[in-house]
C-alpha cells in the first residue's frame, strides 16, 4: 500500500456515510505480543487445537441441480490478479459455485467500498480492505466478525503484527494478506563511504547512530541524507510513533491518545531531522511531486517507504542498480521491541453478504500455504502467513539490490507491531499536525493537541 494519498475529500465522505451506517459498539484492540530479536518470541500463542492454515478445508455442500451459486469478490488491481489465479481451483472444489472477481483501481475503490458497505446494498461476498480506511468499516459494523477464525485457522502460523491488525476488542474482522511497513531505502554507495569514515561496521539501528551517519553523509556530499515527507500520517505513525512506544488509541479503545508524551516525542524527532539536525529535506508531494524526482536526479539519498517501493525505484532509476540498500528504520533507542508498525491488505466479509458461509470457506481457501505463495509471486507482497515463507521464491536475489529481498522483509516483519486503524478523518487531522510542525507553524504539542481535540468519538 502506498503512502502520500490525499485524504481530505474522502474524510468528508467518511463522516457523511457513516452517519447513515449502524453504530457499532467500540472495542479495544488487543495489545500485541511482545517482540524480541528472536523470531520464536514474536509468535502469538498457539490457538486451541485446530486445523493448520495449510490444510485444505472440506468443501461446502454442493448446490442442488439448478441452484448454482455466485460468490462475488472485490479486489483492487494487484490483488485481483491473484484472485483470478486461484479462482479455478476454488470452483473445482465447490461444484456449482462460480467465483466472480471484480477489480478496481485503488483510489476510486476506497470511496466505493465505504459507500456500498455502509449502505448495505449491492455488497460483495468478500471484500479486500486496506488499513488506511478499514477502521471506519469495522467500527461501523459493515463487516462481519470472523467467529471461526481462531478455531479454523491456526493463528500461530501468522505474523502477530499482521493478524492482530484487523482485530478490534479481541474480535477478528479480517484475515491478513500481505505486510506493509516502512523501511529505510538508502544510497548504499554514499552511506557506506560515510560509514567507513566513521568506522561503522553495520548500518545504524538507533536514532543517535543514524544522525551521526547522516551528518557525515551531508558533510561528504553536500546533499540531504534523507527525504522527509512534509505531512504523512502513515510514515510518522508506522516509523516513529510505534517504535518510540506510542500508539493512536488507548488500551480501552475509547479515546485517541496520539498527543501524549510519546506522540510529542515522535513528532519532535520527525521535525528535528529537518529543522534541528539538518540531515533531512522536507518533501511536499503536492508541490515537489513523487520522490522519484529527487532520486532519479541523484538528490534522493534516503527514502522511507514500504517494501513495494523496491519495484518503483528499480523502474524509475535503472542506472542506479546496485547502489541502493534497504534496512529497518532506525528510530528509537537500541533494544526497542519494534522497528515499525505494519499495515497490509486483508479479506473480510461484508455484513450483508449474500453467501457469508461460502465466503468464509473462500477465506480459508485463500489462506492455504500454496495460495499465499502464489500471492507473493503475483503481488510481490510478503504474506502474513509464515508457512508460505518456506518457498524458494523468498530466497531469490533481487537483482537491483543484490539481496534476497523477500526473505529480508519476512524476517523484519517479526519486529513490526500491528497498526491500529483510525478514522480517515483522524488520519487527515494528523497529516495537518505533521505539516504544521515540520514547517514551524506550531510545536508538536500544540499541533497534536489541536488534532486530538477535533477527533470524532470512538464510541
């Protein structure tokens, strides 16, 4: 999922539509399990005795002659390719069932999903959701709780950050597909020269060491070491607030708390990279364009993006092949449990789906190991289902970066906590707070307090 999306018009739409939707009882997102450097410690406790996610579920009772069923599944473009690929096998296992995949471009898909699910009319049986806007749908009770998820899928097979992301007050509303968390892409040739100057043998894993290195990069090149998005809630939340120990919503799930001490600290650091330490360059997507403008010109030496950006930089700057490295984000103290919070798409069942039972069978089918391997091969997003990681495709070396990027991202995902899913309106308010702070129009405390005061109630 890509960042730098405009939220303002859509936020207004969210408010208007959800006033028409049934109000749902709010709930608290379960606290994520503690994560350490050892991958085994990051796994959620095993679910009660249940069939593994890799097992083929028994086919539902086939419809009687003349009673053919159609299962409608919605996906945005890159997930729809995968849905099309796995559809024939599902149909073969469910005689008389036709899987109808409907695909949409990402931006208009947001509006359509929100309005359709909130109205309850013309909804699909299965819908692909994105954490940028799934929170409104879950709290608006427009998707069904997946009551069988913890017994008919093996929860321990999933990355904790991915599985817990679509839970609200202990109830699961989606099964995760891929993992999307920000990483630091950096010009390896430039940074490694500065590391050699400083006597650093490894890329920094904490704030202090990174600022030392970035300061040296600026000194040696005369260019900013890092592009810092002027107002980007997704990057700030994933890469700064989460690893510094903050979150968007309190443990009770009743109030937004991003303006507390942790939030202020995270926003102060975000702004200080530009205004105090002078190692970052403020980048405004609306006026400066995509960061590839700077990258292709040789002026973008560091970029914070999800693993999907690997494809974009390879296509946009082919002459820089072999010159780029990628690492977990360094923000926070050494020894912190998380490097980021993770997003990623999921599959859910709308409340008014015509075939909810068959839809659940499809969700289980989609979570089979072989189908998640296919997801990785087609979409290139690392699945939350860890059993899929055994496929050799994850060890294939990315020619542009010279590393097995899929394997690296899978390993790094074990140090990513689950995102909480805010209102789209809140995401927009946070964007404005970040912009005010980075441009010097307000202090972090002033900007976040103002944003928090305008947030809609969670109940």
